C-alpha cells in the first residue's frame, strides 16, 4: 500500500557535570513516500519528510520540561492534482 517509509532518530543525554545527566535531546528524520489518498488510487500523494528536534531538562525532583521543533517538508503536487481533477 505504501511506497518508501523511513524513520531515523538519535536521542542523547548530556553527561556533563553541571547537568548531571538531566539535559537530553533528540533529532528525528521521517520520510513517507508516495501513497494513495483515495481507495481507488485516483489521487496519489508524492510523500513528505519531516525533521523533529527535542530538548529536555529534568529537575532534581523528577519534573521534566522541554521544547520541541517540528519541520514538515511536503510537496505542492497534491494541490495541483486536485485542481486538475474533473
């Protein structure tokens, strides 16, 4: 059903003395290739990829807070296909 699918990620914890293992972060890349958007395969997506970046800090009492940045890179081919459809 789906074409190419890929997900790669890396999560690390900072071992430094000032953070004592409480600072961590991650980077993830995901790719979803071409796939049908309708059951009869009349509309096809060109796929997309995205990058996700996270940064977390854990306090001594165990409370954790963080920030995430998500960047999705999609193609404009779907909107063009929808315009051409009768």
